[in-house]
């Protein structure tokens, strides 16, 4: 039986206010959708246990207040993040234009990590302002620039590969594409974490059992 402890992955959801970050998180974790909009204050998180490649992993999913787009959410919030989900609203061009700022903020605070970009609210297709090809091209550009610059900034020693961004489209309302996006980011984060663990040097074995010592020579046997 495996003695490996359960892995914890910290996933952060970033994006402008109103793009559906909270709805995506609740749809994925508890399979529910609330059409009543309520802005997130500060940050909140939910956890979910999932099985990835035969291993049970606990996802700690953090939701943020989008109105803080150009303000640092604090290093404590980003500390230990394994990946991020960048979210924009396909019916709001402006929310897509701000994705780069969110990625930059995450990279500064947590280092470059594998991420996914999610275009949410595909149920409002008749109001779409951002084409799928446009978002895919943005991801391709980010990946190409990272590769050409050999950008491993923030990656731990031994990780090697440059961070990548994958694109997904979703509807939190209709639960379309939600599972795929979260599973993808979890797989990316787990693979990267496993690479780091495999590259880490094995700790030296230390025998904590005190050896039996020889009796000390009698002080009377000492010639002065």
C-alpha cells in the first residue's frame, strides 16, 4: 500500500469583477449556480478532493475580488500557489484586455506557473465580443514568448520546462466546460509538483538509535 501523503494544490482564480469567477468555483465544487450576483469581498476559498492519474489530490481553490485588478492582493494570498485560472467574460472585450495584467500580477507575486485561460459565459453566444481564435492566439503568443525567452522565472530548480497557458471556454450557468478547465489546471500543477519532488535530493538517512558505548575506563586506572 502506498504511503505517499495526499497532495494539496493551491489554485487561484483571477479576473475582473463580474466575469463569473465565484460561479465557476461553486459550479465545480458543489455543482450549483446562483444567478444573483454578489461581489466577492477580499478572497474566499473552497476545497475539493479529486482523483488525478490514480492519486487523490485536494484542490484548494481561491476566489478573488476582481475590483482589485490593479492592486496587489498581498503576498500571503499568492504564497504557495501552484497554478492560476485566468477568467474573462466572452461578452466583455474589456475583461479580456485585462487578462495580461492579471497574469503579470500573478507572475510577480507567485512566479511563473502553468495556467489556464477560461472564456466564461458562452451561454450568451449572441452577445459574444471575444472570438475563440482571439483567445487561443493570445495563449499561443504567451507560450511562444516564454519559450523564446527561456522564461522559467519563479520556477523551482529542477522543474526545467517553461510555463504554459491552455485555453478553455465555459458556461458556469450551464456547467459546460467547467470540469475540463479545473481538471486541466490540476493536472498541470500536479505534474509540475511531481517533477520538483523527483528532482529534489533524497534526505540522508540518520540512525537515531544511540549505539552501545564501551564502559568508561575507571579513573583509578589513570596514572598521574
